[in-house]
């Protein structure tokens, strides 16, 4: 996140139905403690809103440290985060 040329694209919405495809992607499997190909149709929807997911919040904050600020989107001060 700190390199001058890094561009961060935040995808906060689900993939539209007409853009989805069948097949497999690599996913971490906790039961097997490894990354393995998993059929897309076997994945479960994460119902937690994007902005409330801890890792997503962190990545968004880190990306704001380098990106141009548009519309008042600035990093949250540490005492509030």
C-alpha cells in the first residue's frame, strides 16, 4: 500500500449475476489447513456489510494513506479507528 505506483481498487459490491461464471477458484480451506480449488457454486455468501468487515476496514484505511482524497475520504484517526 505504500509504493508510489500501487493502485487500490475497492470492490464493495457483489458480482452482478450476468458477470458470474462457473468454475473453481483457489480458496483457503480451514478444515484442511490449505488453499485448494473450490467450485464457485460451493462458496457461501458473507452477509456482513463490507464496511463492517475488519480486514476490509484495514485495507481501506491503508489505501487511503496513499490515494488522492476525493469526496472527503480520508484515513480514520487512530483514536477513533
